[in-house]
């Protein structure tokens, strides 16, 4: 699986660089627009690191693109009155040190929600450097295993298989598998951004 993660990071980095250069921006210009460190964007472009959901949201906002643009070079906007199906195994993978994100419907842009399935590789809050936070609301359901959700300034919440949680994504949060096995989850986030006029 490490080879798959490496190739995924490299492909993501190429796509990010392409989106930045399309706007004729330097790393510093994108960093300022996205509110991220130049080194973070540089490492992501070179395939050295994979970005968490909150960092992806910041980059999408800075680039003024739909987050799905990182995973599909072309897409179509979701049209009211229609539907889309994602068959088993149809997703774009984004693997970080603590999470494996399976981004669903990457070819559908401007969705009101970002649905993703995932595997929690982290088993302790100490595995993280900082809380994740981003605009919007978030829904989590545990599909397999047991999950402890750490919320900034709150007592941890433990969820068993079939349990769910709904919360404000701006509240710092971390998910960790509680037990020997990595937990499987389904997460749905409201769209992290709206089109801005800069």
C-alpha cells in the first residue's frame, strides 16, 4: 500500500501545481490566498506530504476551485433533479499519516456536501499535531470498529459501530480508532466554501 500512497501523493502534487500555474501564481501568492505555509504547499506539490481535509479546503478556497478539482481534471456540476451513483471502489484516495480518505463523486463539482468513506489509522490523540477545523458542518457514522472523537475543549466522545455524530466543523476535532483494528467510517461535510469574488 505504500507505493499506492506515494503515487497518489505525486499525482495530487502534479494536479495542485497545474491549478496554481494556470493562475500564474507563485507558491507565495497561493500561500497568502490559502492561509497556508509556503513549505506546506511546496511539499504537497512535490508529493512529499498528503494534506488533510481542512488543508484541502483551504487550498480549494485559495485557488477558487471546487475541492473535487484536486481529484478529477474535469467535472460537471451537480444538477438539481438528477442523481449519481458511486459503485463500490469508485472513489479518489487521499492518504495521510492518520487517515485514508476515499473521496466519493470526485467527478461531480459544486456539491452541497462532500461525502467520503475512510479508515482511521490513528489510535491515539498523540498521533496528531493539531486539531482539524474547517467551515461547515460534519456528520460521522462508524461503519466498523470503535471511534473516539476528540473535540477541542470538550470531553472525548466514544462511538461504537452504528453510532453517529453531527457537529460544527469549525470546532477542533480529531477521530481515532479505539481498539486494535483500524475503524471504518463514513463522513459527510457540508461544502467548505462558496465561490468567492476576489
